[in-house]
C-alpha cells in the first residue's frame, strides 16, 4: 500500500470531519441507546468513498495508504466507534481479495465493494472457537461445479445488513496440520445462508453482530479465494496487520474522545471552590491519560508507516493494537471517574466510550495473544 500525499490526506480527513460534525454527532446518543443501524449515515459513507478507502483506484476505490486510513478510523471513532466497524471488516474482506483473489474475483468483487453496493465482512469465529481458528467446524464439501457448506458462524459484524462475507471453512476436515484443510470463500447470501439471530451487546451498538447459519448452502467453485484449497487460514490472517492497525486506531479515537470529555468536564465542575481540573489528583489523571493517548497514536502511525513501506510489521501492529486498546479501556474508565456520578449517567458521552472500549481488547486477536505474538517476534528477530 502506498502512503497518501499530504494534500490528498488533508482533503479526505476534512470531508470526513464535516460528515461527522453534521451528520453523525447530533444523532449518536439516540441511535446508540436504541441500538439502531445508521442506514442514512451508511449512504453518506458510500458517497464519501469509505467502503473503498483502501481498495486501489483501478477498482474504483480511494487507494489510501494505511497511515491515512488509520487517521480516518481514529477520527470516526472519536465520534462513534460503531460506524468504523461498518467499513472496517468490509475492507479486511476486500483486502483478502486484493491480495489473494484471482483476476476474475478482483474484477467482479472489488468495484462493488469499493462503491459500497456490496457490503459485508469476515465470517471466521464459531460458537466453539475464536482464537484457535484451526478448530473451525464449518465445512465446504466439493459437489460438482461447486461446494456445499454446512456450519455456524457467530459474532459476525455486519451479519444482518451485509450481503457478502469472507467465509472460513474446512474443505478437508481430516487434514494435518489442520490449516492445510482450510479455505476462504466469498459467500453471498442466498438459499441455505441465513441469519439465525442478532446478538445483544454491552456496547458497539448500532452495528449488527449476528449468528449466521449455513445449511446445505451451495457456493460456486469460482468463489474460492485464490482458486486453490488449503490456503484459507493464510488468506484470512493475511489481512491481520492492517486489521490490527485498524483496531488500534479505533482505540486511539475512543481514548481521545474520553480524554476530551475529561478535559472539558474538569474545567466546568467545581468542588471546594475551584474547578476540579485545579486539584492535583485530577491533574495526575489527565497527565497520564494524555500521555497514553499520544503514545498510542505514535505507535499506530509507526506501524502504519512500516505497512505503507511494505515492511514486515506484525510486531509493530501488535504493539500498537495492545497499547492503544488498553489505553482506550484505561482512559475511558479514568474519564468516567473524573465525571463522578455523571459519568454513570446515560446523558453523558463517557458512558458509551466506557462500554465500547472493552471490545477492542478482544477483537482482531485478543490482547493476551498480542503479547505472545510480540514476544515471539522479539525472540525471532533477536536470535543468539
Ligand atoms: C462485538 C464483536 C464483534 C466481532 N466481530 C467479528 C467478526 O466480524 N468476524 C469474526 O469472525 N469474529 C468476530 N468477533 C469474534 C472475535 O474475533 C472473537 O471473540 C475473538 O477472536 C476471541 O475469540 P473467543 O471469543 O472465541 O475467545 P477464546 O478464543 O475462547 O478465548 C478466551 C480467552 O482465552 C484466551 N486465550 C485463548 N487462547 C490462548 C492462548 N493460546 N494463550 C493465552 N490465552 C489464550 C483469550 O485471550 C481469551 O482471554 C467479534 C466479537 C465481538 C464481541
């Protein structure tokens, strides 16, 4: 991915900022509390080109680099993290096609992904496995000129509103090592592919999270990404560096929003005759919070720069993901404390940030796994 030119970056960030101020900020609280899918915002996001942000221009996308993309994700997440989820996992699905798809798959799917006409996400997790993806049980059995899929996927973002998913299955359930029997398909909704239920969540509302059921779902063979069985895990995990940068950028956005709320509130709330921002106990918190936010932002930018240069950045993306998402959890909790009782009220923004942040330490590889990935890379890069 190339780095975007400064003028191009400023232009897109400015358009996104205007969209957020005019069309999102005034409506977030209501939509979020009522858990309503933001259909009108999605139409505007299509017009802005966000569904094609990282898809190359030759397929109708904006072709932005990871640094600019991360800044967009941060910006969107300072206002409403759920909105970023609507285009983030969609773009990770697109990235699998970009990187590993056949020329015919690229030509057929990428333009429709880029325009937002065909939207979706990633269908990897199952009721019995998330971290250990090699344990997936959904199968695709070869049958004539296609495959027959059976199984259940859960926690799938955009599962109800989306129509196309990168679906991880076993084409050879007996293969050893297990990943050799795994394949990734582009599954468009049709007979045998149903949404069994919408999942209720602590936060990350508005965006739909669903359980998907495949029951003798027939899929043409030309939907197998890359056209060859046995590479599914590699194809699904191939987008992980960008995925982690993306989740880390969400963390920066949520943490920044929580910090902004705290800085504002602490100057208007008075106790013992002065604004609480003048009490040293609150200053200690603000100082720590601001430092965490800025450090997180720099780690994201560092990882994104390496990604744009085509350098290996699994450790860098893991560090950014780990630090920025823990910062989102810490800073939103500290901001809530600074708000006192009002931090617990549904009338203040900080309660949403506090409910949204914990997802970030789980999704796109849990933070327990990030620590392990970082350590393994550290050792691999420094052999004795
Ligand atoms: C709101 C939401 C949206 C999501 N969206 C999607 C989506 O769009 N597509 C999709 O495919 N999935 C999605 N997920 C699923 C998510 O990716 C998984 O929840 C995540 O990968 C963790 O898997 P798990 O929940 O099965 O936890 P488990 O894998 O069961 O892990 C449980 C705990 O054990 C720890 N653990 C597991 N293995 C190890 C190990 N080897 N060493 C140390 N600790 C370990 C984990 O860190 C965790 O703390 C979403 C989840 C949520 C909550």
